[in-house]
C-alpha cells in the first residue's frame, strides 16, 4: 500500500464521517430483529447505489457489494458487518434511541454496519481514482443474533465465492475509543443451546419412593453435569456449561410429572467443542440413572469459536497501527460470547478485531444491555481500519 493510497482513504473517511454517524443513528432508531432487516437493507442499498456502486441484495435480507477489479489469481478481500438488532428495550435515553418497542441495537451492530459502509464508500472513491489494486467485497449479514446464524445463509448464497480473506470488527465498550484489540487464535467461544427435560409419573412429596423425583433429578443435573464436563474435557479448552432457566411444578407438596433446565454450553477449542455434545449426553444419562426418570437432551449446535488467523491478524494490526498508532493496538481478552463470524473462518482465513467504543474517563457499559452508549468517534476509526486492511489484504 502506498502512502498516497492510505492518506486518500483517511481523507475519504474523514469526509464521510458525519454522514456515517447519521446513518448509524438512523439504524439505531429503527432497529430490526433477525431476518426482518428490510428497512436497514434498503437504506444500505440506497447509500451504495448513490455512490455509484452495484450492491446485490441477498435472498430475504442483507446484501453484498463488490468494489474494485477482479484480478486473475487474486481473491477478493471481504469485510463483514452484521445488521440485526436484539429483542430488548432500548434505555440509552439519547435522541436516536429506538423507536421500535422491545427492539434495540444493544450489541453495536449499528456501529459495525456504519463502519463497513464507510470503508466500502472510501474504497469506492479509491477505485474511481484508479488506486485500488484488487477487489473488495462488502458483506452485510442478517441474523447474527440467532441460532443458526445468518452466516450460513450468506455463505450458501455464494458470498464467499472468490474471496481470499475476510475481516470484521466488533464493538468493545470496555475499551477506550481510539484503541483496537487483536488476538491470534480463539477470540470468542463456541456457543450451543442445551435443554434437559426430565419426566416421570409424578406424585405426592410424602411418597417420593413411589415415583421418579423430577425436581431432585433436575437438581443433580444442574450441579453435577457441569462438573463432569470439567473433568472429561481438557480444562484448557475453556468449556463452560451455565444454566439460565429451570422449570418444574407448581405446588409445594406435589412432585411434578415433568421439568426442564436450559442453558448454554461454551468452549474455546474446536476439538473439545466437537466432543462436548457426546460427553454432555452421556453425563446427563448417567447422573439421572438412579432416579427412575425419563430424560431427553436437546443440544443445538450454535457457532464454533472465532479462531483468528495469524497472518490476517497481523494485517489488521498493521492497519490499526497506521490508524491509531502502535500504542493504540492492544491484546484483547478471550470472550465466552458466541459470534457467527466464526462460520466464515471455516471457509477462508480471517480475523476479527475489537473496536474500542468507550469514552475515556466515562462509564463502562456492557453489550446486550439496553442502556449501551457508544462513543461515535469509533465509527471513523473502524472505517479507516477496515479500509486500510482491505487495501493491504
């Protein structure tokens, strides 16, 4: 990458930045949940077409847009954004708060969308100036917040055809704006949904010996199965089974006929993740075996870990250093959160970086909380980062 091209991109993003902030606020005020992102898709199509680009809508929602030339023997560099919101109430209290009851961009997908849009528009200007040496593909993906995620649909529609590498950013509200977090290897966790349902004939609490005690058996599953996983799978894999809900019975003196417990199974290592399902099933059956109950285990595969490629991560770090300086690039922590960007990395090398969105000295927010507030200066940082990466990549 020439210094002139890098400076051109920085100037282009600076020129676009105010508009990108307005796009982000518009999307934030009009959030749409998974596979219903009709308005968001239309907004992006309009912005890209007005810039002279040729975006292609995906079946349902979402879109892809190629920028720059096809080069023989060279694949495109893909930049991915997720465009869906969460089904929770926005309580940020800002003028651009959600106008849709019970729906909010509380995971920063509105920021991701503005970042990739900005990178794409800047790269489009670079291409028009004859300075973009290879092709780039923008991927605006629906339905990241569901299982299975929208990445499957996007890949099935050919969005990775001809792609050589892929990159993305994710908002990090515990990292100051102007900082970029990177890490080689697993940066997020596999995330699966687990439900265990136990049933018996039911009965009176004074005569537990005459029926299978559903509640007691559930208690054993809740306490013992996570411990079994911790002994049967390599502890370095970061395996974690945490229950989120339990339901059984309505009366204090009646043993119910059925009950269930649900939670998530998370793991940082792909090989351990591939084994975890069978270990889980075996553990549940063995734990409840003494209690004369019937058991069903539903284990829904979610996403594998996001396993950052070393070479692509190095490219993101180099681009980040050019944008925020060497001191602005930090080693990010691993997260047990799931992210369906991982599915792209099973097809092509890629990496995800953490984009700082906290205002220095201000409150630290958290993702998936309705009061999330981001420092919008992060949009320009992210757009310059991904644009420079795409030019290098």
